[in-house]
C-alpha cells in the first residue's frame, strides 16, 4: 500500500506504535473521568504465557484472532500447524505479527473478511470484547464469522463490570491517540450479552488474575 509522508509520520508517533516498536510501555487506556488502566505491552509482545496456553489448548480447526495485537497467539498457533489469521486496525500490530511468523490483515472485524461463516474458533483476548464499545453488536458480528457450532474464546474483565465509555491511549509522557469507543465486561455480563447474540456459554475459567469464557455458536 502506498502511504503519504503524513500517514507514515502519524504511525511512527502514535503511542501504541511506539510501544510495540519498543516492546514495552508505559501505555495506558485513559477515560474521561480520569481513570486509567496500564496496558500490558510487555506481555503482549512476549511469547504466550501459562494463561494464554489455556486458551490455545482449547482452539480447534481454523482460528481467527480478532484484534490480534502484536500477534503472540497467531504466531503460536501457526507454530502448531494450525491455520490462523489475525486482524487488527493498527498497522504496527499487523507488521509485528508478520515479523514474528504469523499471518495478519489490516482490517476491522466489521469489514468484509476472508472465509466469513467458516471459522471454527475465534479469539477475543486482552479485553478485546470492548472493541467498538458495544459488546452485543460485536458478538453478533462474530456469529456471522463462525461456523455453525463454532467456538468463541473470550478474555473477560476480572471484576463484575459492564461499562461503555470513550477512551484514548496515553503513554504518560504527553502522547495520546484519538478517542475511541470501548467497553469493559466481566464474565456475568458477558454471558448475558452472549446469549442475546446467539452464543451459548460452555466454560468459564481463571488463570492467575485473568478470566476467560468459552462460548459456542447456537
């Protein structure tokens, strides 16, 4: 793809791009009320940890990682000879995934995607159930991508929350991203949203401080 100088500059100074390039933070998800959450850039850029492996071990068939970030899950699945694809709206994440042996597309989950209705497993890791700020809409869209009976593996918030808000990324040194809609959803609320969207909860587990759900397409 051809890029303008302005676009290249924007990529190079975006706080998320800079964090992925360095492989570390600080990087925060900040809300208008002043609350901020430190994002785990170092973990995202490392190999899958023990909690991640509980998800990888549940993947079956073809796998679509929605909001793949720097691609640790895609690369690990590719290493297991699985057919895995990551999608992300950040070029820095796509490049990082490809550089580490994974296959990734620069795309939104709401774009037309390869093999719609043919993915056996879908991943929403690292709080990505917040994509778009509307979990029911996101879950319905994922239902269009999954095979009948397909599996959705989701990382939920550790607390029982169900919040929607505008947020932006902040590196703590004055660099910020444009605002975007986001959501934070705990396991109980996620189950409710999933059932409305046509997904049946089939498993809930924790690994360390992280919480996960497995949902089956009804």
